């Protein structure tokens, strides 16, 4: 085995470094509220040293947490290399809330922590331990650069740092010896080997084409068709709104929790998936917010949401990096009736599924990977200066249904954070844990001083859906149940 080591970033992972800027830190994050008592030492204070020792004992399972990004010695492509100066104490930090420390104070403190950029010359993560929250609770604020993880791999990462059972034992970590980065000659030789292997991969793909020619041609046609539709949607653009302005460096952060049982109740009576209910709720909330808080005529808006879609399967479990594509979903802001909004969203998402729309964005991502980082850099500049093809990012990540623990402390809640960039001054991330769905709202400090009104609008929009579900005719309940049964049957059916 050679004594040097490196790994190239994919073009998709590297794109998040390109989008990084003074006004757009590109880390994803979460605020995890845990029991405080089990994390205290004998003197009653939070035992930060013990927490640090515990996290350090788990890092051997996440090699990326002890690596940083640097340009390759020949072509300048970003690569991961071991950080010979790694010190876990740099990354684990401590803060205390000013009293009285209710959730409002916590949200403001978290926003200040999360608006700060990560040091791009060090491993790209931080974990803040924030004490002083009422009810003897502690907040863990985790920041990880988007070039390292997407939403699903972030959940895998959470399950590595935490355990499904409380534990007091801290196992000593294996000895870690950082490997050096490659020299220019070593990099050239390694890259030559990688490129020589490319024809072999192409031959394997060709062999699969010969074995199942019709299937391969069908998939190619689907991908080309979906890519064409995706490009058309991008060029069709979206209507500028007051929330689509160049963002500044400062952030607001808020969250709202909902019962998954109540969401399931709406789905059972009105039909659709959890994501359909989320998007319909978002449509109702943005209608209220733009109409009343921004005096915007919503009837003529082409308001689109970018909804990331995971491409991960079981073989990708535990792997960091980004394996996502996207849907561009128009939301029916002009529709006044909540049940009709949900029906329109269901119709749209069903069309996107049937037309395999996610394949289009994935195919374009692969093309960009072949062309290199130049198209991404051009796209980043364009995003900064003009109206984006969508108005809002709404990302929904399913989390664990069983409790997680940091040492003996149970995680009680988890609230997600999505980065802002370009002219997207609001972002919404959702995360489910146990039987609760958390809506995390990120907003530009100056452009959205009334973020609480958007949060209230989401709460009202979902309440309208619940009311519509309670008063829906009985035949619609049967139709919703049959639709859910058909979806379950399709998921259970063996692949063709």
C-alpha cells in the first residue's frame, strides 16, 4: 500500500465549494436538543471534555472528518487528503445561552452560529454544545459542509455519532496515522491509472447494453426525454418575488414541529404522500405570506420549488458525499381551497414520477461531471446575478424512528437548516424523528425580518388541510385509501 492518499471530489460535491461565498456559507446543519442531566459531570457542569472524548472515539468510522480539501498538484481539481494537523478540540465548541434561555433565545443564538462560514482549510465540520436552555436541556449544533454530505448521508452520519441505546462507556479509538498527499508525479501516475480504467467501465456498460439492448435503449430514451423536459422547465423560469433578492451574510432561523400522526390522518382522508402534504402546506403558506406580508398578487405567479430527490439505495448506506437529483415543482399559489391545492400538487408529483423527471436532472449532472467545473462556475455567477429557475428550496429528509443517544442523553428533537445562496432568501428543510416532523426555516436577516409570519402561515395552512380532511365527503376517504393501497402495492411488487 502506498504511503500517500487522496480522493477526488465529484463535480456535484465540488459545486458546493464553488457556490461558497462571503454571503453564502454552504454548510448543512441541524440543532439537536438533548437531555442535559446525563451530560453533566460530578460538579454539575456540562462535561465538555467527556463529550469531546466520546466524539473522538467515533471518528475512525468517519474518515472524512479528519480530512480537508486542497487543490490537486497538477490539474487543481479539489481532492480530499488527511489533515496532519487535525485536532478534534478545534471542531467541538462550547457556548452558553444568555438567560432567560427559552427557545426564542436559542434560535437567535443558533442563527449566529450557523451564519458563520467554516474554515475551508480545515476539516469541514463543527459541533457546538450550547447549554443553558430551560428544562435542563442542551442543544447540539452540528455544521457539515454540503460538499461532504447530502440529507440522507447526514442521517447516516447522525447514527454514527449517536447510538440507539444509552451508553456510558467510551472505547479508546484506534491509532490514526495520517497519510501524506500525493506529489505531482504520484498524482499523475494515479490519475493515469484511473483514466486507463475508464474504457473497462465503458466496456462493462456496453456488455450490459448487448445483454439487454431494448431495456438500455428504453432507459436512454427516458433519460433524454426527461433531460429535455428538465431543461425546458429551467428555461421557463419562475416569477420574481420579494423573497428572491440577493442574500446578505446574516441569517434568521426558526422551526415548527408537527405530529406525523396528524399528517398521516390528512393523507388517509385526502390522499397523497407525506411530501404532497408538505408541498400543499408550503403552497398555502407562501400564498398567505406573499399576499398579506408582501402585498404580492399571487394569482399570476409562476412559483416553483426545487425539491431534492435522493438517488441512494442500500448499497450507498454509510457513504458520504452527494447522491441527489431534483424536481422543479410548480406550486398552485393561486388556488384558494386547501383540498384543491393538495389535489393539484398530487397531480403534479404523480406526473413527475410517471415521467421519471428525476432522471433528467441526474443525466444533466452526469454531463456536467464529464465537462468539468466550468459550467458549474458559470452557473454560480448566473445564479448570483439573475432570477433563479425556482423560488424556494424545500428538502425533506426522513430521519430515524427510534430514539438516539449521545452517551446517556436522549435526543429529544432535531431541527434542520438549509443554506441560502444567490437570490434565495428563504429555505425550508424538513426532518422527521420518532413521530414528529420538524420544519426548519432559514432566512436572510434583512430581507425576511418577519420570518415568524411565514412560520405562522405554515401552521395555518396545515390547520386548513386538517379541517378539510375532517369535513371531506366519505367517498373521498375511500378514494384516498384506495390510492394509498395502490401505492403500497406498487412498492411491494417485484421489479419487472
